[in-house]
C-alpha cells in the first residue's frame, strides 16, 4: 500500500492540482490511475481537478504525467503547466527559465514569484462554423486543438447560459468521437478582453478556469477577427489569464499563457486517503 507521500496542492486561476515529485518512482506506473482517481475525490480525499507526476527527462529539465480527476491521462493542461513550473522552481528541480517534456511536446516556462508564463505548443488550424445544430443563444460553433481538443461556442447571456447541460452534450457529441472534447462558452467584451466558462473533459463538470480553453477562446476570437493579442480571458473563478500570440492568416504561433499561481498547502498522504 502506498503511504506517506509528500504532495503539494496548488491552484492556477481556479484550477486545483495535486503535484507529486515522482522522479524516484514512489508511485509505480501500474498504480497511477487508481492513485489519481482515489486522491482527486473531493470530500473523501485531497480533491483536485487533476494530478501531476513530475518525472525525469533525458532531454529537458524534467517531464510530467498529467491526469484528470477521472484517471484519464491527457497531453496538455495550461494551468497545470504553470503550477508545475513554479513547483519545479521552488523545489530546485529547474531554474526560473525552464523547459519540460509533455505528451504534447516541450513546454518552456518562466517563473516570476507567483506569476508564471508558459509557451504552449502550436495549435491546430481553427475550424470555423462546425456543422452542429445551434442551441438557443449560440452565435457560432468553432473548434481548435491547443494541445487538447476544444469546441468554442460564442453565446449571448454567458452568465445565465446552461454550461453544464450544453457542455456535457458537446463533450460527448458524435462529431468528436472517440475521445470527446472540452467545451468553452465565450462572450466578447472588446478587442482585448473576453469572458469564458468551460466544461472540462475528464473533470466532467464546469471548472473555474481552463488554461488551454482560454487559449482556444482567444485564438478562435482572433480567427474571427474579434480580438487581438494580447487577450485577457476572464474566467469564472474571477482571475484573468493573458494570452499572447502571433497570427498570420489562419496560422497561430508563439503562444504564451500567463497568470498567477497559488500554493494552497503541502502535506503527506496517508494510506487511508486511497481507500
């Protein structure tokens, strides 16, 4: 039975994560999924949107394995990448300027106190006006992969919009089979500001923020010539994530995600947290 493991609980703009230094293999790979599903349970264990294992890398400062709360491993998480960068810096694993390995490719980061900037992998080209039936209040339905898939819906009346209901519908829509998608609902404020609410795949609920979703929302807004870099994406959690990018026709490059991070607490995990 795994017991007495040091962990950090961190928060990035409303997304919360458990982070474990697993470079010594204290959580064996064969036990990772069960471990994640157990400790990410809210009320019964630590509770989090996701869990990050820091691992060794032959090419970069370190690598990571990122898991959603349901035990599914995914390629990228924007807010998680900001939290793990600060964790690595504070633990002496990397300097304030670092690069770490993910399934989506290498990610560079810069840590400045609580503020962390990460350079994200280049996204897919945006797909505008998907052939999906529009619901009440929907203006447009678009898609982009920013390391993980995101459908972006521009809506009227964001505050009152049924994000859980429509987000879950899109997450499991046959257009995105077999892996599904995240769903972002946005409202344009002006050329440099938009508001966003997100239903996250793997969490299976609305979350307070989503880094890759903020990037997707900003890039789709730019693809429709409604916003320009830098874009402040105002999340349900109340914080604004800042997205920087270059755009040439429909191709986006040099994408940076910037925002604050918080250390909630550090502790040691008892074996009963896994029951």
